[in-house]
C-alpha cells in the first residue's frame, strides 16, 4: 500500500512538473502535426498514383526493380533522410517537411502496389467478362478491394512519421523535439517527458483517427476477407 501511495505521489509530481510546459506543448504539437499533415497529404498524392501505375500489367518487370528499391529505402534511418534534406535545402520547416515526406512516401506506395496486386484474378476476369473497361475495373473492382491494405500503409506511415517528426528540430523544423532534445542537453528529465509523452499520444491519436476512417470507408466484406 505504501509503495502504491509513493508511486501515485511521484506520478502526480511528474504531471504537475510537466504541466508547466503546457503552452510549449500545445504550440509545438500544432507545429509538429502541421508538418506531419502536409508531408502525409503530399505523400498520398504522389504515392497512391505511383503504386497504381506500377501495379499495371504493362509495368510488371520495371515495378519489381522499383519495389525492391523502395524496400531498401525503408531501411534508411529517418535521421539520415532529414540530414540529406538539410544538405540539399538548408534548415527550416521546408527541408523538414521534405524529409518527412520521403519517409511517409515509401510505405504508402508499397502498400498500394501490394494491395492492388493481391486482388484475386478471378474478380478481374469476371469484371472483364462483364465488359468493363480497364479504367472501370480499377475504380470499381481493384481499388475497393485494395483499400484495406492501402489504409494499413497510410496508418503505418503516419504513425511512424509522427514519431519521427521530433527529429525535425535538429534541422530547424521545430516541433516537440525542442523539448526532447533540450531536455537531454540540460539533463532535465521532466522537460524530456514533456516532449516525449505528447509525441507518443499524438502517434496513438493519429493511428486511431485513420483507423476510424478505415472502418467507415472500407467495405465490411473486404475487411472481413482481409
């Protein structure tokens, strides 16, 4: 019992200490999520059409090489991407968004490609037999059946991007990394937590929001089959 009381008191002390940074947390959270939102939207605008294009039968041979390259690209540390963006574009929010965009791009493109390639051939053959054009098959058969996998890529990409976004502070992009890395430099554990805890909560919140969109937009039959 005494241990529980002591733990509760310690947690209350931490929360009250973190509360002193609430203005910084709100401002930097908005700054960070703005970068994530811009990078995410731009990534979807580019990655989804790219995945669709590479999934077409005419691109089968070239797509294998591109997908293997993208798989290798996912292994590149996110800090290295941001460092590359800084070397090309300087410091500030623009190179930070560019680095986050590249990090977000790869999982979405891969899932779009893999989701479309995984659509059963029997469905496509049946649609062809009904006289549907390739464009109609894409929009009415392939994309609805691949939507669950595409959303899974978006959820993964955005959750990772939210967790990566604090690194943008290192190249002048701002965000909650200011609290995290300043806390590390000053050996201030409370300041570090003031940045780390909101970052974790934002990642969970982002995943939950995209998950709700997935449940509303994807057909229950497709969800069950996947």
